[in-house]
C-alpha cells in the first residue's frame, strides 16, 4: 500500500471513529445525570472526543491548544454540575461546551471545505460537522433559557432539560419542527430561525461543493 492509500485509510478511520463517538455522546447524555461514576465517565468521554478529533485532523497548534483547554474546562464544569448541581455550574457547562464545539466546528469545516477530492473521509467529516452544529446549538439554547427562563415552552408544560434541548436543536437544524417545544422569547426565536437557515444552507453548500469536486475529477479523468 502506497503512502497516499495509507493516508486515505487513516483519514477514513479517524473521521469514522469521530462520527461514531459523536453519535454515542448524543445518545448517552442521560448518563450525566445518573448516579455513581457514570457522570465522570460520560464527561471524560465527552471531553476527549473533540480533543482527539482535533489532533487527528489538524496540525494547527492553535486548534490543538484550544481543543485541549476547552475540553479540560468542559470536564471540570461537567463534574461540578453533575455532583454539585446549581445555576452557576449549569451555565459553566453551557459556556464551555460552546467553546469546545467551536473548535471542532472550525477544524471540521476546514477539513471538509478545503478538500480537493471527494473521498469517504470528507463525507464522514461533513456528516460529523452537521451533528456538531446541532449539539453546539443545544448549548446556545440552554444558555438563552438560563438567562431568560421561559424562553422555550413545551406542549406538556414540563420543564425543559438539556436532553430536550439537544432534541429540539436537531429537530430545528433538520427543519422537521414537530412543535412540541416552541421558542417564545425573542432571542430563542432568533437563534432557532438562524439554526434552521444554517441547516438548509449547509446542505446546499455541501452538495454544491461535493458535486463541483466530482465534476472536476471527471474533467481531469
């Protein structure tokens, strides 16, 4: 196997593992509120996946440092919120999560849109980027609700939890809009609309990019 083939194989393995880790994180978030060692294990996993992804996909010292520092901050804030919950600890989780996601978004966007050929690793990275955008907006919405309680309302009248924010964010990003959670505050509505627009634009831009790269490859061939 030549160097280029090894590099492609390594890229597919890295982006595939990152995508799988993001899916596992999104599905196992309730563990952060479980008892015993589960919150610590969950936040250790959460604080590791973007750091590992950044170091594997980017050689930038700034990105690597940002991922490591924000990952450590997320871990500390997550433990504090799980074992000594309170308004300040919850806000710390939201703010550190936004910073942590921001680094991963930058790394994945650069990896995806600077690619010169359509490869499996690019598609996997683009999919991961889409999922990271959704979970990043969860932290944004949670921060809005923290700053202005009642910015979101549920059809059942129940209080909105972090897990529901993740659900609502992905429903908004994909423009499904079930309507069981409704943004009622000004900032909640503004950011919900922005996320919905971003989800549509991302899909259009990504498809245009991939089709353009494929066409260029066909012309060269």
